[in-house]
């Protein structure tokens, strides 16, 4: 099953993706007399996604097209999956190729982890805004597989990691690389990482949540960093230094997880972005599997201060 948050009548509401469009969960509740939560974050935190997935797989999918209230695909306006996760957790340099881009070896014993603030978050189609700060001279974008946590938990066994998640999504994570490189990061000092990761609009999230039953083998997914419509880099999840099972399990034994936390698992390679560009994350897999692409235009606030 695939879920999304869409903008409808001035609100941001959760819906189920169908072949023809998106059915708001509110419309499903009205038609069936059910009481599913109607906003994505609440749906996740109430741990209702697994139950909704079972209903979908046991015949609900065929009902969706007949329920009134479907928003046709050509009228869908996506929002971020949700606005205020308690935590956004990123993994740096998780593919060897990307680590080489900034002169580092990929971290081996422990992943290169960092937090992002929720107010960096934007959604599909929103503008990535390059900073006005004069020292900010090179922003890069990174396409990543996102893992969404489905419950509050600690000390999750690595073999049981999928019990802690509710789904996957596409992510674009931005870095102000000129500041990062100019402050001894190449010699192994990561003290500026939180600075360069937390400008406004530096985390794009969505447009769809794909439940785990649709992804039989996450290691076979291919993450593509796409710059102005051209694939800049791509790699499969099995080439990560720290794979999703270890990331979920390890961090559950450190800070633990809350339902709705977002884990960005690392990029195959970053690409520089400038005013007028379009950044995109595509994730594909075997047998024609593809997530809905995440696409964001870029605007440089140094050139367009009125958009700040």
C-alpha cells in the first residue's frame, strides 16, 4: 500500500494512493464507518498503518475506486508526508563513492550520524532555498532512501528491524558544502556538520509512504540522485556501508526511536545545485518497482531576497 498527504480545501490530509488518484482517509471513514486517523503523523503514531495495510491487501484495494471522494491524479497536490516529526536522523558518507567526494573514507565501526531540525522540512514541489549567508557558496543535494519508524522502541534486534518501521519514502537532503569543507572537515573534524545541514528548506520529504510489504528486498532498491532531469549518480542499498537493518537496530540502542521519526540512510553521491536547477530523488527496484519521484526546484536567496 502507498499513502500520501495531499493539500485539499486548505488542509493537509492523508490518503491512500490508487491507480486513478488518491482517496482521502476521511472519505474512507465516511463510506465505511471506520475510524482511521485522517492525518499521516497521527495515523503512524496510533500504529494504525499495519491494520490499514491488512484491510487494503485483503480486498480493500478493490473497493477504493468505488468510494466517493477520490482526488484524480491530475488534481493531486502533494504536501510533505507530515510536518513535525520528533526527530530527523541522517547518515553521512554511507556509500564509499560519496565519502570519496569530500576526501573521507566511509565510517566503518559506527555510522556518521547527525540530527536535522524539523523546521528544515519541505515537501514535493517546494523550493529549496540557497542561503543568503555570504560564506554559503556551494550547496549540494543528496537523494536518499528514507525509513519511517512505526513505533516507540529501544534495543531492537537487527533481525527484527522491520517490526520497528512503518514504511519507506524518498528524501532530498541538502548540505552547505563550502562551509563544511572550509572548516577542517577533511581532516576528520565534523563539528560543523549540524550547521551545514540545518538551513531552512534543507530537507525534502515525500511524496509517498510505501509500506514494507511492497518492498520484498530493500537491499535491491536503487537510489538515484537526479540533477535537472539527468541521473548524476545511482547505487543500490546493498552497497551501503551500514545497511538499514543495522542502522535501525544500532540507533535503537543509542537514542531509541519514536513513532514518526525519519531516518535518511545516505546518498550514492551529492550534486551541486544553483538558482533555477531542479533536484530530484528517484528510487526504483526489480520488476518495474518505482517510488513516486521527489522533485524540488532551487532558488538562490542571494539573487531573489524577496523569497526569503
